[in-house]
C-alpha cells in the first residue's frame, strides 16, 4: 500500500539526513492519519487524493511566493510528493488510447461532451490520466 511506502520513505529520509523529504512525507502521513481518525477507511486512492491535495496547495503557494528559497523548497516538496503518485499517461498515449471512441469524440456536440466521453472510456479502462491532458488530447482528435 501507498501508506507503507510513505512510512518506509520517511525512515530512509531520516537515515539519509534528507530533512525536506522527511518533513513533507511526515506531513502527508499525518494527513492520512487524520483522515483515518475521522473514520474514513483510507485506501490507496484516498492517499493519492491527499497527496494531490498537498501538491495543489504547494502550487498555489508557489504562485503567490516571490522568487527565493521558499519557492525552491516548495518545488522540492512537490517533486517528492509527485514521486508517490502513479505515472499518468502522456497526451500522445491518451490519443492512442481513445482510438476506439474516436468517432464518438468527433461526433460530440462540443468539447465538454467530447471530454466526458473520453474520460468515461479512460476511467473504464483503468487509465491514470490528468484532466488537462485529456482535454488536450480531445482537442487534437477534434481538430
């Protein structure tokens, strides 16, 4: 499970003296424990959602922070958090995966409906995708 991976990486970061990795992983683990304490059964999907929330929070802070050490630290934290997430498909991979529903995407009334059809197909196949990448792939198909 992803929680076990986080615990193992915290220990490794402590032994290696990597304080940035140790601190951000401890924060992620603390969020998982908080969710568990609130009664939620935390699965890998739940842990992934927590990690994505932390990355989004850091990205918002990076956007509001002037250049400097704080921005570098947040970017380093995001790199550590991103390494926990499953790799998502690239735009070209998504275009290829959408080949079976290409006609439905082209026939859709607008980009929103086309993206909905694409997401339905990708989720049914268990693909790990980023919504922005799916939107770009749909635009390429409809062009």
